[in-house]
């Protein structure tokens, strides 16, 4: 992180500008990672609890639901592409 002192004389390299760019980048990265991981954790938890309840009540129906999981994952992946 060593720069020549003249490098900061350019307007786009001013310390204030660099600070604001870094702050915006960190805020965007924090929002993207937090929202994405929350959705994945919520979906995984719902699927595990749903399958556990299904197996405890009626195991044949839960096997059918378990067979549909790959199609649901594929549909979600296609939905995120579009």
C-alpha cells in the first residue's frame, strides 16, 4: 500500500474519494452476502423440517416430496438466471 505522494494529487485519487468508494463497496458486499445467505439458510431449514414432519406422519408421501426436490432446485436455478 505504498504510493507516491503525487498520486494523491489527481482528483480521482483523492483520499476522500477513495474512502467513499470503499465505503460503498463494503456496503454493497455486506447487503449481498447477508441477504443471499439468509435465503439459503431459511430454505434449507424449511426443507429439513418439512421432510422430518412428513416422515413422521406419512413416509410414502415424504418420499414423493423428496423425489421432487431436484426439480425444485432446478426451477430455482432457472428462476435466478432470468
